[in-house]
C-alpha cells in the first residue's frame, strides 16, 4: 500500500475522525480503523441534542425523539421538558457507519489497521519551508494484516478515542480524569418513550449519574458511570431502584456495553500531531456526551489544517486549533468542571434539597425555557448557588 501519498493520516474511524476527514479540502486523507467494523463495539448511550444531530450532519440511526427528562435524587423527583423535542436517541452502529459512508467520498479508509507514533522525531525532508527547518515531525507506524509500515504524513490526527495511544505516547492527556461506564440494553421494557430518566443518587454513582433511556419499541438502555465499581453499582441499581424495577419488570437484557469517559482537558497539538474527539477530552463534563463537541471540534481542526496548507505556514500555526476550539467551548467546560466539583462534594441529602428548591421555587418553567443540554451551566449554576450556598 502506498501510504506516502497521504498528506494527513487520521488514526481512529469514529465520528470525530471521519467528520474531521470529510472537512479537509484538496488533500489526500487516510483514516485508519483498528476494528473490522465501523461503530463496533458500542460504547455509548446514543443520546444526542437536536443541535448535536445537526452538527453530526443528520446521520441515519435515530430511533427515538425525547422531549425532556425525569430527574431523580434519592428521595425527590421533578420533570423538565415540554412539547419541544430536545434530543434524539441513536443506534451508534448505524450512525457511525452512515457518517463513515458519507466521509468516504472524500477520504480513504483502511480497516483492521492500527496506528501508533513511531518515536523518531525526525525533521521531514520533503516538506521543508524556511520556518519549518527546526520543526519536529512525528512519524507513524501502521500495523495492517501482520505487516508494519513506517510513514511520515504531514499531519497525524489522533481521533483514537478515550484510550488514545497517539495522545498517550506524546504525553498529551496527562491531566484528565477517567470515569467508567456500564450499560445494559433491554427489550420488552415498559417506559414513556418521551422522557429520559436520570438519577443523581450516590448509592449508584458517587461521581456521575445513572440513566434509563428509552429507545422506542419497548427498548431501553440502563447504565451508570462512576470512578470505580460501576458494574457493582449498576447491579445494585437494577436490584433496588423502584423505577428501574417497574420499567424492567418483564424486560430481557440484549446487549452489554462498557466504556470510559474522559473529563477535563488534554493538550491537543504537539508538533505535527493533533487530537480530536474523546482523545482530546472534547466531552461535556456534566453529561459525558462527546458527540456534539467531537463533531464541532473536528470541523475546527479541519479548518485549521485547510488554512495551514493554504498559507504554507509553520507547524506553530497548528496550535491555533487549540485556541479556536477552546474559544468555542472552554467557558462552558470550565463552569461544568466547577459544578462537578460541587456535586462530588455534596451528599444525597443536599441533592434532595436542590430538587426540592427547584420545585418549591417554581423554577421548572425557567429550566424549560432556558435549559440547554449542550450548555447546562447557565441554568444549573444559579440554582446551585442559591440551593447549596444560599447566595
Ligand atoms: C457508557 C457511555 C455512554 C455514552 N453516552 C453518550 C451519549 O449518550 N451521548 C454522547 O454524545 N456521548 C456519549 N458517550 C461518549 C461518546 O461515546 C464518545 O464521546 C464518542 O464516541 C467519541 O467519538 P470519537 O470519534 O472521539 O471516539 P470513538 O467513537 O471512541 O472512536 C475512536 C475510534 O478509534 C479507533 N481506534 C482507537 N485506537 C486506534 C488505533 N491506534 N488505530 C486505529 N484505530 C484506533 C477505535 O476502534 C474507534 O473506532 C458515552 C460514552 C460511554 C462510555
């Protein structure tokens, strides 16, 4: 295989990788995917905001539309939402394949190929501009069907998800927190398809939350994320939670998923290497959703690359990608991280009181009007300030 013809190699055939690839213009792009099938294994609940769906290019695979959420604490509950559709639930396997199919009109794809940084740090000889003489160009090693190839694309993109071998080998994601998730999909469940159910109950998740998401046609996904023991906590939830028991009374498990979510920032540009999606920590810290940010940041990454080639700039120019995506999201991410720190500190009693505060003060109309899944801080932060700190 002639790898040298590619200007850009994207390691990872998930949504972030393909969306980045399809937005790069006039350059040869190759996407490497280690698995034998796009979108497998499933590591997602598939809930995407209406804006997120647009940003992903309205892919196939939507199975349900939801209008709101029942929010539970240990002893309280309220419902947010009205007639407006807020989010859709997707079959990631269908969605990821559809995005890949769309992108493959502009990029080449090599399945069953694994990419990693070859630590050579050599200067690239066939792409030297005056300002690039001192630049370090990382090389890539590609393993494919038992063979190993060493290649030097002008740009390497690590879109290789939470485990990000690319980011790790260049020590780009040292600071992030990792939480792990377990999810079971059930058939024959009995649920209102219009509302997701979210449980802020420390018995089942100390540092995140537990969910029941309707997929339509009597199917649901039930999962929890936490910093440890997620499987044990999900088992406890399934055994003891009254709502789960009602919904799953006659249900049958049909799919088991485990995965992890990065919380917090990574460095996203080093030499000729750029990270996008989960590998870059482009994830909403309060919900763990990474598809909306990943799609948007993929486009920002592609735009930086397009300008880099147009301007014949030095590698230093690539760093503007980090500035640009942070300009878009860091305000919200920072506030979300602050809110998370508070949630991690408070106990179930305090969470009960927050829910009580919302109901007693008739705040549901404001939440319905101003609440936004993609930027929840504008609603959550003022409530926390008043309910927790009495400000
Ligand atoms: C339990 C759980 C529930 C979630 N629920 C939601 C949700 O409801 N909504 C939402 O928006 N987000 C959700 N997420 C997060 C969401 O799944 C991720 O943010 C999203 O998949 C990130 O996309 P990506 O393209 O960056 O990475 P991925 O989708 O992980 O894709 C990375 C790809 O790279 C490939 N790869 C990895 N290393 C290599 C390598 N070295 N060489 C070649 N290929 C490689 C992998 O096989 C994979 O296909 C959830 C996550 C978990 C764990």
